[in-house]
C-alpha cells in the first residue's frame, strides 16, 4: 500500500494555562505556530489534547476559550477539515468534576471512514459536521474522570484527571486519552530524595488509569495517552551535578529551611544556585537551553516504571516546561522549577504497531514553537501515518458493529 494512501495523524498535547490570560498576544502567537505546523505536516486527523483550559485564573479567563476554539474551526489553515469534535470541561462550579481538560479533533475531507465510539451502546457512530460537545450533558461519546482527592494528600484538590475518546479510522480502532497528573508543589521536598512523594502520587494515578482502561467492560484497544504527565527529573541528581563541590548556605524560618544558596568553594563566593520552594535559579541558565539541555536526559526517570506498558519515541527536544511567559522570549526558562519533560505522548505496545515505520515513513516527535513564546509549556506533537490494516493483529476482544447503520453522535 502506498504511503500516500495511509491516513496521516498528528497528535498534540498542550498545557494552555498561560495563553488565555494574554489573548491579544500570546494566544495569537500560539495559534500562528499551530497553523504553521499543520500546514507543514499536512495531517488528515488532528487530535489536540489541552490541559488547564481557561488558564490558571480560569474564573476570569474561561470566557476566552470559546473564541479560541471558534478561531481554530474558522481558520484558513483548517478549512479543508470538514468535521470537528470539541470536548471542553469548562464548568468550574462543579468542583468535584472539573478537570479543565479539552480534547479537540479535526478530520480532513479526504479521510472518509471515521467513527466515534459510544461508551454506553458499545457501538461506533459516523462523525458528521462540526460539533461542540457539552460535557455537562454527560454524553456517552467520551469518558471523563477527576482523580480522587486522596490521590494527592496534603494538597488542594486540583484540576487533574483524564478525558478519553475511542476512534475507528479506516478500520483501525484506538483510544485517544488526555491526562493531567499532579505537579511538584515544592522544590525543597522534590530534592530530598528520588522518587519524591510527588513522583509516587503521579505513579499511583497513572497506574489507576491504565488499570481502569484495561479492566473496564470495553474492549482492550491500542491506546495513545498524551497530556501533561508532570513527570519531573531526579531533582536531587540534577542539583548535585550543578553544585558539585559548592558550599550550601541555609536560610531558615521557624526552624524550617526556606532557601539554600550554593556558593563556589574557590573563595570567590560566586552564587551557583539558589533554591527555594518555587525558585530554581542557576548562574548559567544557558546550560538548560537547546542542545545544552541534553545532559538532563539521564535524570528523566519517572517513565521507567511504565516501560513494559507504554512506549515513547526518543526526545530530541529540550524540556517542555517551565518556559518564560515573556512574549518577547521564547527560549528561556522561568526561574521557578527544574526544567522537565512534563508534556508527553505515550503509546501502548498495540498502539506502537499502528504506526507505519519503514525506510520512507518515520514518526516525528517534536515541539511546536521552540523559538517563540507558547506559554509556560511548549506543545509537543507526534506525527505519523497509520499502518495498513492487512496483517495487523487484532487487539480488541470483539469487533463493534461497524457495518450496521450508524447515526450522528
């Protein structure tokens, strides 16, 4: 089968917590780079998984979300995408359910056989037109859950959870799940040991999701899981590497260490690193930027617990977080956290088999807008062609009724 006849897919994960607070500049820059990527890669199916929809100050900025989505749907870059589905969890008044997740899907006019699964009827239905799905109505064409508060003890119940949809694209069935896991609340706690307590919270939540997907009543199908995992580096190892033989000076308040200042031990008293709960400031920030950041890769360890279940393509891009929110600076990190690859696109082994790879087809795993301000997170994408169905292993327990009459969701 010629590569040109195989469906092309672009998966994108984007924490958009910054852009809605600056709709005139940062949001427009984000859209420009998104359109540019679409026009370059020419996908037929686009899946955008967003986290922190509405921004950090969502009560004030949620009103910017609908205009953002409408600008996507009406854009020149997406004019050939005649079908779209938009799932937005915007109702922050529902505290026990609100995740601030958004799943956006765009289907090109050249892609004919595309269907969406109904988790109640266990059947696929043909997608038609452009639809906003109101999550308040509890429709059954998606599955959403917020993580229980006890998954992240001692913290405010935050907007963390998952939002899953199931697809049939040209007789290839797979899940696309958006996920947002808990962050590191304090650099001081994270540096004490690895794995940190935050690592353990994330591990528990991700295990919960994988077990839920594998043991529910629905067929086991290939899974593309992409979102803000908040995976962090081994902070202790990174800091030890940075400070080497530097001398630490401790600042305490009420017997608690609130700041550690590492100074060069050569007598110059040069400050190498200042560390606080939400401060990570090194003397040479260029060590963290671009190609210089590759030394951080060995400290990226959280994913290792899941390598038997999930696959990730090699990352040749710098850590995706936390970038400066200065719209004139797209390369520098904020002086708040150890940079990390928080934003990931992970595949189950069955999903990996759906990706066409040979001499002429290579999956592309990279970043959008590396040189411009995209907010505190850089969007990450995976672009690939779906493998031919002939000879493809059947990964689901039973085939849904694809040949029966379908209806619009």
